[in-house]
C-alpha cells in the first residue's frame, strides 16, 4: 500500500507517531493509500523547519524569490497531467476538471512571479520641512495553510506561492482525504530551487490543526473549508494573537429573470450545480426563478441533467465522478430523500445510482428539487453534492430579498438581458463575488476571492491584492535629515505640526 508521509525541511519525513489514516479511491471504494497523521512533536518539527528557513528566506532578494517561482511555474506546467491524475485518484473528479483546477492554481503562481510590483512601497517627500515619509510592506514569518479536500492542488496554490513570494515560510496542512497532490507540489518547488524549510507539508487531522493554531511560532493562519470549522479556526487562532483568514461555506444562488436566455441559464445551472459532483464552494446550489419562467427553466435543466454521464474520473467519457467518501455520499442522499416530506417536488432523484463494474464506489446521481421552501434542510444547509434546489419568486425584489436573507454570502449570479437590473443586482446583493450571466464568478488571480457574512471570517479575501496584504504587514518610516546650518530645535512639548 502506498504511504504518504510529511515533507519537512526539504525531504520526506516518515510519520513517527505510528498513526495513519486511510485514503480511498472514490470510484472503487478501495483503500489505496495510507497517510501519516502528525503528532504534536511532528507539528513542532514542521514549524521549526519553517522558522529556521525564515531567518534567511525573509531577507532574500525579490529577484532570487521570483527566479525560483518562474522555474516552479514551468515545472508545474510540465507536470499538469501527473498532478491531475493524483487528484482524480484520491478525490474522484474527472481528469479534465482536475486539469482545470491545476490551471487555476497556476494563475496564482504567475501572480506570485510578479510580486516585485506588488511589494513596491510609497514615498512622500517634504511632508514637513526636510521630512520624508515612506511606507513599505514586509513579510511576517511562519504561515500555516489549512486546506480542504475538494481542491487539493488549487487551494494550496492560492496560498503558499504568494506567501513565500512575500518572504514568508509556509506549513501546509492539506486534507487527509486526498494528500498526495500536496506532496508533489512541494517536491516540485524543491526541484525549482526553493530552499529547504520554506515550504513544508504536514499531514494529519485535528491534532495537527490544533497544533498549528496554538503554536507560538506560527504568525499567520489561512483556511478554506466549512463554516463551522472556519469559525473555530478564526476564534482559536485570533485568541492566540495570530492573523487569520478563514473562508467558510456557501449556499450560492442564481437569480433568473423573465428576460433571460433560458437555454444559457439552464446550461449554466447544470454546469455550476453538478460540476465536480457539486463539491465546490462556488457551486450554484439554489436557482431562484421568477415564476413566469420557472416551469420552462426547470424542464430545460431536467433535460440537460438526465444526459450527464457519471463514471470514474479517469474515463475520458465521464462528465461527473463519485463523491469523496461513502459517508458523505449517504449524507448528501439524505437531503434528497427528506426533501419531499418538507414540501419539495423531487424532479430528479439521484440516490441509489451505481456504475456498472464499480458498484462499491461512492456514487450518487444528479438530483433536482423544485418548489423548495426556505425552511427546508435542503435549502438551509450546504449540501456539497450534486443537488440543485429551485425556489420560485414573483419579482426581482422578492428574489434579492430571499437571497440576502441567507446567512451565506460567498458567490451569486443573475441571468438577465436587462443592464439596469444587472447593475442594481451587483450593488444590492450581499455577497463577495457576483456573476452577471456568469454562473461561477471565481475572480481571476489578480483580483481577490472571498465572501461575506458566514462565508468569511477575517478581514482579507484570498489571493490578489488582498492576499499580498494578508501575507505582509505595513511599516511607515518618518525621516528628517537636518541641514548643518539649522539651529538646535530645542525642547517643544506641543503637538507636532507639519510645517
């Protein structure tokens, strides 16, 4: 059986605790790999390696850092298929989707390659007589990144390239459900010339997470995951004086107005709801349809959803793969089986779906629920599976009010041909990312990703300018070089003035 160990100080480190967790191939249900689960001593070792490396990496030149990052980008590009294959084997998503994940992660590596322009300071001269003021941004120290199972390569790449480009060192704690991609990312960084200890991979469960949150030498924590865990990460790390960025869950809505192109809206709803088997924090899980077009829209969504081919991710003909675990599959199915009792119309029931030859895989089909109530569990909870809820409203205003009442505020979309309605929507909707005729409005790398309300805990979004600011801290220097001819200023206890 394959074993995934830690990557600490530039080398593979076997788990000393003797504790290992199973890693399953979701398409077969078979345990194919075991992953080391860190003990407190191993947490200490990873943080110590990062702290030692920071002593030199934090003062290294920008040109030295970016030279490594350019080589790293080239290596990642050359190994796209290998990284994607690891994702498919452990997560289950189809290979094309895994390749897309790697491509989106590469965007942030490319952003990090241009860090020289992001870290330029500011200078104001002559703010007072012979007084200048300059502002700079400096690295902080050891950063811990705790990342989810649904994007085992992309989300880590949303974090550590920017963090290390800014001069920090990094300890990555990936999901124990699909850990292999993280190790390959670290090995390729080492091959690109990244000094030992700058990027470390610590595998584990809650012991590892709590060890990082409470470690005195970890200065910054970045997290992506569910809302309950994001809230816990933020509270615990903040209480320990750390800078925290914790991105939580979502219930992303898509408002469809009567003037929308219904074919485009139906295509978008199916793609955004069922892509990656719905295991995306940016998945559309609730379509809010204005009543006059609701019946037609639901029929078009149903027609498209019924044609999606479900199968192993390494089969080029598969369009959707299995869910990550059998436990998660059963939980997702429970929302569908309980929906009718809570007043919904089950238009498509994907529970009980199997794939011939892979009967032990974590399979579930596509489910479509219509006339869903805002009081139902299927609407209130983040299902994180291929279940799309349709809610009906009479007007644009009713739709926006319904969406804004949600505790989540991650991503949202509107489908319309009306520019005035679209403009109102982007200003009135309470969410961090908005799509206008775009169902999954994940920003490009040079903008920032993040939500509002219970979808984000902390002040900074991830990557983009927010990411650079999150991984650095500001310093302002006020300088006065007196002219030799100046008379002594003397003591003045008055409030300083700029003259």
